[in-house]
C-alpha cells in the first residue's frame, strides 16, 4: 500500500472503467477512490461488526494532508477505550484553510480563490505552522507590517480569524490570537461619479469597445465587477441577466431593458462563451480592465445613489443590487418578481441617461 501523499494523489491515473481503491499505508482507514472522472477521499472502518464509510471530499479541493488530518479525527471519534482520550494535534494553517474553503456554503468560487491567494501571499510563512503555534505577538506584528493598507490588514487577519475559528469546531484550540489586535479604523470609500457627463466623455474615449461596454453595463446595472467579468452569453436573456453565483453565495436574476441589449450589441460574435472576452487572459475573459479615474465600484455606488435620488425606495434599490435584506420577511418570504422590479430599473436608467448627456 502506498502512502497517500499529495504527489501520489496528483499523479495517480484515472481509470478507464470502474473504480480503483488506494489505501493509505500509515493512516488506517484512509482510502482514495479513483474513477474515470474524479478522485475522492473516504474514511472506512469496521465498527461493531459493521463496515462504516464516510465521505471526506474530492481531490484536489481536499488536499492529501487535509484528508489525512480528517481521517485521524474520524479514527479518534470512532475509536474505543484509551483511543478516545488521545488528542489530535492542531492542524496547520494550510490544512485548516483547505477545510474552511471546502465548506459548501462559503460564497462563490471566486471568493474562495481570493481567500486562498491572499493567504498564500500575506501569510505564506505560516502555512506549515500548526495553528496553536501562531501566537498573539505574531498576528499583531503581521497586522502592523501591513499598516500601509489598513483595510487590507484588517481584512487579512479577519480572514485568518475565520479559518482559525472554523478549525476550533473540531480541534482543541485556545481562543484565536487575533484577540490581541487593535484593529485599524477604516473609512469606507463612499465616492460616486459626480460628473456623469465627464464619465460619458471618458468612456467614449476608450479605444477598446469591450472596455466601453463593460463600464456602461456597470453603471446601468450596478452589478459587481467580478459578476460582469464572468458574464456568459448563455445567461443573457431577453428580459433578464442570470448570475449563477454571486458574492452572497446564491444565484440572482436582474431585470434588464432594451438599453442593456444595445450596450452589449457590439460584443455579439466576439466570443461564443464570454460577454467580455480577452485573448490575453488565461481564463478567456476580462480580469482587469484599464484603470480610470472612476473605479468599478464607484459605478455601483452611483447606480444606487441615482436610484434613490430618482425616488426608488431603498428596499427596491437593495433588491436591484442583490443585497441581503435585513428583515426576516425580506430574507425568507418576500420574493419580488422581475416584472415588479423592472419599472424601477427603467426609472434609474432613464435618470442616468439624462445625466450622462452632454
């Protein structure tokens, strides 16, 4: 039996038919099922004369080390006698991050990718450290080292806190060391596009029609930039834009008008899949448009501001922006139809058109 390392899991070949089972030589009960299209970790053990098998997760979403730690946890949980009092060592930050990101309710894949990239960038030297070896002094010093970007420093260490506290659910860990941090005060960036005529001239001056259409759609829908970047033609319908996964972890349908189809018309035929294609991007779509004096999120704030100034109710503006309602009624019961929201979208777009005309 091989040791089920990351290298083994990556290199083991998919089967042409059926499923191969590879048992770990060190952690008894850990097994990797390899089929034609997937590789899946399980833990299996005979308990009380019956074979029990439980799913750990698919590789590479669950790394070999994360699977090993999880299997050891099952071994203790299902063990008897003296085995029950043995304490499993704290997972490393890397393992804890894998387990945290494997949660099915954790927002979108884009959010998960961002978390992984940020941890690997700013906390790379901690990834192999057990969580109980990361001290208060270390987190305070790292927070201070990132002081040039206060909001970034706060966000990074709060992400670490979320990973740590998730690990506390299944491991005997002390309180998260971030309790020692004095968080930086943050002033939210509330800037909007004040001069929409100047915005119109700026957008018209862009050489690339893809970039022009992108910024126009951002302003006239209020969608988030990552939602726009990843738009596919299959999700553009006559009456709506369908967003399969958004920041809050659920799908969303946004009512659209003829104006929106006119914005997107010049892009038809450039790509079968992506609305905003980019031949230079590995993903096939735009990931970073040219920087303007009006950043993408200013467009979203401007949409919201103009909507309220045009008389659209705040609750309706929130629905158009796909914000989670604060009330229980709004969260669980009220589901306004696209046709109910369309007049408000028309009101906002008419007001934006009026303000952008030179």
